[in-house]
């Protein structure tokens, strides 16, 4: 379980001492993204959420490693001061994998998306990552070709991403097709139906299912032991008491999409706008759901990471 980091790569990494000790000892570590902090929620809820999620990971036996790029350094685990900077500094850019070299080379601040968090986590030797929702194929992609880099990163990077499915603002059916095309196992935990972020049900059958985090860990070990490279999506349905049923949220999503189209937003600006607009349209209900599902994903990710570490 101990990961020997390439010295060339190590020169770019700042691994928090708590995280470094856990990795050296083969203990469970869970990566956490930072875009949700800088671009996904307003201040101060973003700081409270981030600290709370780290506490959830610790409470379930793993070490949290929130990932970001600060001053061109790849940060794996953040200090309280670094976390506050991410949550408040308007100069923090949202960066995907393609942006990492530029952000590092030019000494900038960057909040990592699912894709770039996966890549940095893998460089540090972290196998499990908790997020809110995974990116996917955007609605209207047959015209825009807007497909999240998260899917391509999942196809090549050996990290398990625990999420509440793909964001419900996306085309879930086409996303599942792309996951299959790239050979990415899309596991759903404890349900025969694939979840839809705010909602437990999407109308799409889960391609693959596991009953417990321990089963998921065994899948990870078997996959990578067999030399089948690439990541795994573990879709973890939002808790029942926090969900917004699809019948309620769908019209609100459609309104947010119309509002976005009217503004002419494209590319990486779309998801932060849509999530923020959803908070406005739902009167804050979507934000509460988002926080609940992130915490739930962190708990499951910690359980998966602990089980995976125990497999040796």
C-alpha cells in the first residue's frame, strides 16, 4: 500500500504531514476536491462544509486530503489558513487537468475539479476520492460537444470517485453510455437505480451494483490487481431525508438551464452558474441537499478507503 513517489513529481508536491504519515504507514486516506469550496458554495458555508467533511472522514477512520494548487504548488492536505484562502480569494481559478501545467508553471492559485483532483491524488498515491457529483455529458452535447474531462480522467487514472452520481443538470443517459464506452465501472451502492445527485432516482438502471463499501473495496483491488487501469465511479445515493425528488427538481433544473442559455455561458463557467442558480430557485434547498450528499459521500469514501487499506 506504500506509494513511492517519483522524485521528479515529488518536487511539485506539498503533502501535509498528517497525510504523508498515513500514506507511509499504509493507512486509509481520502482525497477531497477544492472547486466545491471556491466555486460551488457561498462563503461561509463553503468553509463550514469543508471542515465538516474533513471531520466526517476522520470520524470514519481515514485521513482527509483536500487538494488544491496554491502559488503553483500541488497541495495534498490543507492548513486552516490555506482552506480559508480558497474559500475567500476571488483570484482562485477553477482548474481541470489541462490547466494544471499552466497553474503550476505560472505560480497561480487553482481549485481542482474532479478530474484534476484525481490526477493529483494519483500522483500522491491516494486511491479513494470523495466529491459531490461527477461531471459528465452536458445536455445538448450533440451540438456543443461539451463532455466533462472527469470522464476521460476516470478512463485513465487509478482512483475511485465516490459521488452522488453525476450532476442532475447533465444528460445522465448519455453519460452512462460514455462511461461504458471507456470501460469505466459505474457502481451504485445499495441500489438498482443510478442516482441523480439531488435525487435518489434518475430513471436509469444502475449498470453495476455493490451492497457495501467493503464490496466496493474488493472491486478496486481486483481491478487494479488484474492490471485493468483507470478509475471507478461509486455512485452513492443522497440520503432519503435530504433528497429533492426528481419530480420537484427537474422543472427547476430546466429553468436554470434556460437562464444559463440566455446569458450565453459556455464551458467551465456553466456548472458553477447552474449550481448557484439552483440555490436561488430552490430557496436554498439545493444547497442543503448538496452539503448533505457531500458529507454522506465522505463517510462512504472513508469506509471504502479503510476496507481497501485492510486488503493489503
